[in-house]
C-alpha cells in the first residue's frame, strides 16, 4: 500500500543539491509525486510529495537524516494523505503586479480567506522595472472558489481592493 510524505529541505545553495536529495529518494525506492524547488537569497528550498510503501519511507527518513547531517541541510518529513477532491470549487488564476510595497501578500490572503476561498499555490517575485528600474512585485496565485460564490460580485470586490492598494490585477478561470 502506497504511503505519502511531505519533505521540506532548506540549505545553502550549491550545485548538486537537487541531485543529492533525489538520489536518496531514488535509492530508497521513493517516487516524487509533486515538487517545488527554488533559490531564495543564497539558500535553496525544496518541498516534495513522495510516495512509497512504509519500508521505503522508513529508509528514506534515515537516508535524508544522514544527508542532512553531512550536507548542512535542514530536512523535515511529515506523513500525509491524499488531498480530498472538492467538486464544489472552481479553479481560478490570480495575477497581480505593482510597485513593491509591504502587505501585498497579506492583503490578498486576507481577502480570499474572508470569502472562504482556498489558496492552492502562490509564487511571488521582486524585480526592477525594465525602463525605470523601479522596484516591482508580482504575485501569481491559484485559488479555488466555492461554486456558491457569485463570481461577478467577487471580481468587483477583488478589483476594488486592488484599486485601493494600487495593484494591477487579473482574476480569471483556469482553462484546462
């Protein structure tokens, strides 16, 4: 019977860190179901959902502990289960761009939480504007909106919030 674990790993970024972690997973018989990996400052961060039988996952915990001790990585492992499917939710994409300012992610998260909207994925990035060099900030989100929500009203409220915060934003259905 297949089991699931979530692995998080953070450590100093270096060439080969992905290879080292995935080698341990492969050698223990684990299978990467989903993953997110990025460099944040001079650190490398990874989140993975890994499947395997109970013996595989036990070996994996030991292998990652050894790698963690030898390689200056902070690794955490957590058992999990399948995410229950929700057919009463509609997937939407949110794209926001603005001058960088404090509180953008909080204000977006607060808005969606107050409307019982699940945030499934978030990616943010700070960068310099092409011609002016102004500090810019972008947010991409995947959200799941309850079917009971009136979309036109939600979109109006969302765009009103974005206007108040001086954010350029789009809220649109995910097209499969």
